[in-house]
C-alpha cells in the first residue's frame, strides 16, 4: 500500500530537485529522504530520479508520478479537513498563487485579518507570473489563484478581486514632473523602462495606448525589467520614466522620490480575479477565505493602495 508520507517526500524532492533541500523543507536529514525515495522506488518497481552526485532530476516515471502523487496527498489532506469541518472548525492548509504586486501589497494584510478569525489555518503563497498562477491552480498545486489572466472555462470560477491601477512615474527632476498632465502624443519623446512582454502591467499599458493609436514600439525603451520594484528603483536612479502599479509606487510617490504624471484621456488598469477550480470541492479553509475576501470590512483594503507613513 502506498504511503502518503512517502508521496510528500517524493513531491518535495521533485519540486526542489534536491534531496538535501527536500530534507530541509520537511525537517529530515538528507540520508532519511534518500532512504524513503529508495523504498518508494522499490515498492513501485521503477526509478523515479536520475542521480549524478548531489544532483537529481526526474525520470519519465517520476514525471508521470507527480500529478498522481499530488492528487493523493491533496485528497488525504482534504479528507482530514472535511472531517474537521463537520465539527464546525475552519482548519487546514490554504495555498494561494498570485502575482508579485498582489502577493506583496494586498494579500499579507488580507491574510493577517483572515487568520485572526481562523488561527488554525496555515497559508502558503506562491508569487509567480500570472500564467503560472493559473497553471498552479489547474494542476492542483494551489487551492486559489489571483491573476489578471482570464481563460473561459466551465471548470474555473472567476470573481473580481481588485482593480490594479497603472500609473506613469518619473524622477522629481524630470521635465514632466512639474506638469499637471501630459498628452499621449508626448510619450514618444521620453525614455522608458518597461515590464517584460506578457506581464499584466505591460498588457494594460499596451491596451490603453492602442485606444489612442499608439504602440509600445513607438516608445523609446532604454531598459526592460521583469520586476516592478526594480523598475521603481531604476526610475529613482533617473534612468527613465515607467509605467507601474500605483500600489508599488504609492510610498515612493508620497515620499517625493518619484512623481506620478497623469496622461490626458488615459486610464490604465488591470482587473485581477480570485479564481478557484470548480471541479474540486473546497475545504473549510478555502471556502471561508473565498467568502471572507468580499466582506464589507475588507472593501477599503482592496480598493486603496497600501502606503507606509512618510519618513
């Protein structure tokens, strides 16, 4: 009979590509992890990992086992949580997948409030690109996802989560910094730091500019970065102007490190959704969070950008 504990060890090794890292995650020694994997391979009659010194990689059999093992572990956890929920308890693991902005500026405060009501819930947040958030949900690695990417499916349920406003920011000594607003036609005259192709921010900017017959290709792009915080730093270093989430730039704007510049007739934003897979029955923790997000007490938190006090 298969052992759930062995499946958990196998998944940890597969996800970290290291017996040592898997051991650290599970608070086991590396030899203990290796021994458990050997026992599992013997029981199944297949080799799950190629071993080359300290390096491991999944065999074809190991790759096939991953979704099966994950489903088995999730079902075991789900059974325990459902039985506990029959007693009226909200307990268990809540796994979320989301983008950087949401994971850093929205979820921590929301999760803190949620756990005040439900202290027996354990939360894991994977901060990943928006496409990966949806994939983690679909393959069962995450219970809920937050993403701007919406792919119609009867098996996936979407609820509006937050509207992420995207703004143009410049250094304080930039020619646009003293302006009340600029026109769309002036944008090609600037130097820009942009997000990578396919990001939610880049898509929001591209769509807004397209409404004014302007392409991102028309902008003088001097740098492309895959992280909004890195872009904010680049703007403070006077490398150029940038489009970023206002949640990311809120503190820097308040401190005067950067200046927000309105663009006449332009409203850049992206809708983020809270997403769940309808094909799986939610645990008490998942169902509780799904409803808790939309309580009136959380409305201000979801509609206003986080901003630390000015130092």
